[in-house]
C-alpha cells in the first residue's frame, strides 16, 4: 500500500508517538519506517533528527541515514532516559507540519473579487 496522503502519515506518526510514550523503543524497524514515511513527504529529509549523532559518519549525508544504526547502538539508545519521549515529540511536530500542509493544499482557491 502506497501512502501519499499527508493526513495518513500524520496519523501514523501520532500513533507511533503514543507507542513511544507508553512503551519506549520496542521495535526499532517500526520507528525507522514511520520516520521514513514522514520524510518521503517532507523536502528537508532528516534535518533536526535526534538520532543523527548515532549514525556512522560515512552515512550521515544519505537520505535515510538511520537505517545504518547498528543493533548494538539501538540497544544503547533504548536505555537512554527521556529519548523515546523526545523522539515522540519530534514525531508529533512532524505530524502537525504535515497536517498544516495538507490543509493548505486542500483549501479551495478563492478568486479575487473584481469590480
């Protein structure tokens, strides 16, 4: 299933944020996949990612660098207090941005009144 709707991706991000708050990092692939969905619809790619420092240097300029975070590093990240909540907050920020953009794109263009 291809997701191209900003509303759909925003909802997925919101659900993932809730999961992160409740359970922490439980399925790293899931978190990466959700982030990837959001990034596909956003031009700035991974700017502002909280996990950027954990990506090996040689992969940091790639479109989706978090795919190169090792399992050992993920396990270390999972033990960091407060990081799941920070990632959840970032997912919610991205969701809000996507929803604003979708709303603007859906707004009908009203022609100016001419007299």
